[in-house]
């Protein structure tokens, strides 16, 4: 049986500016600008849907053109969309992609603070999988919802996974993560997030520390590949060679490739490979999702 993923995470409109020159601060710099649905929740569900895996997105948008566009575009590629309408504007994120193809983000969470527990509980049953974004956990207004959603998943027997989301805010929420991690089945972190969670700079050491608390851990190393651990052992894999245009959303794409394989109990190496394949597709295009600008 194919298990459905229920993803709870930020839904944003990304305003992406790709720059091929040095930024002329306090002046003008030509850029390639695109508007695309983004946020951890929307990105992961979009990549999962275009790869044919059943996926439900639970979140919130505002009563505006961005919110309507996100609903329509995600539904159009097969996402089961359940986005509450909040009074706040839809979340938005300005993303600057520099000439090294590294991205810097300026998010405004907006309506994402209005995600409801009732909507999550309605869709998470014993045969489902709940994937949670760390942003939902770290947002003061949505933290009670995120914690209650994890409790509900455990009570009904659903599996759970967590994307820590961002290294900098983790440092102010270390105690929270230390409480939550032992109740998660799968953690998908990048190198900086793993360091923030453990205080260990060496990825292998961080992986080992996290593996003491969790059944399965993946640490993504960007262009250097990924390392992972579960009860069957440790996997180390190099990244696929690809021309990088934009690294925005690469981790979300990796999750979208990894999770379906993990949910059918595929070998860990196979799940990592499938995650890397989707991430390679993501960095070879502008924008964090598979949707065209």
C-alpha cells in the first residue's frame, strides 16, 4: 500500500532574484526575477506530487492573489491542498541568488501563523506519515499546533519526520529540539542544522550524536553529498554532478525524493539516491519548486 504524506509547513510566495554580477549595493544590479510558490511545505509537496506520490499539504494563506495562485498551481499538479484562509497576507520570501548560486532569504511568515490543529488531525491517520517543518515548530504562534500534531501522530500510530528548517533559529531553540527529537522517526537536516542541533562541527560526529536519539537521520552535505544512519548502518554518498543554477529548495526536493522510498522501507542507500536525484533536478533550475515561473 502506498502511504500518503501529510506535510505541515510554510506556504510562501517566493520572489526570486538571480544575479549574475557583483551586487551594486545602494544602486541597481540587473536580475532575473520570478514569482513562484515556495516555503518548505509547498516545495516538498510540489516535488512529491510531480513524482507521482500521494501528498497532502496543510497550511494557511491569506485572502489575496498570492494565496489564490498558490492553491491553484499546487492543486494543478496533483497536491491535495488544504490551506486555511487567514486574515493576514500570504507569507512571502525575497530570495537573492548570487553569482556563486548561493541563496540568501528574507522571509515574512504572514498567514503561516494561522495553521490549525483541527485541519492536521483530520488528515493524519494510522496509515499516514506526518512531515513537519521546523519553522512551524519554532514559530511561537504555531508551536502548540506542531507539538499537538506530533502527539496526535504518535497516538494514532502514524510515522513522523522533521526538517529542522534553518540553522540560525535552532540555536535559540535547542532545548525545544532536544525535547522533540526522541519522538521523531526520521530527521532530515543539512550540515549547518546538524551542527546547530548538536554543537558538533564534524558532520560524522553530529550524525552519530543524532543517531543516538533517532531511528533514522540524514545529514545533507550539499555538493559533497549526504550521510545517513538507520538500524541497518551508515550510508555515505557523493552528490550527483550537475550544473547549479539555484540552490533554493534543494533540501526540500531531497526530502520529496527520500521520503517515499523510506516509507516503503527501501534500503537507506536507495532512499538517499532518490533524494539526491530530485535535489539535482531542483538545483539545475531557477526556483525552489518544479513549477515554471
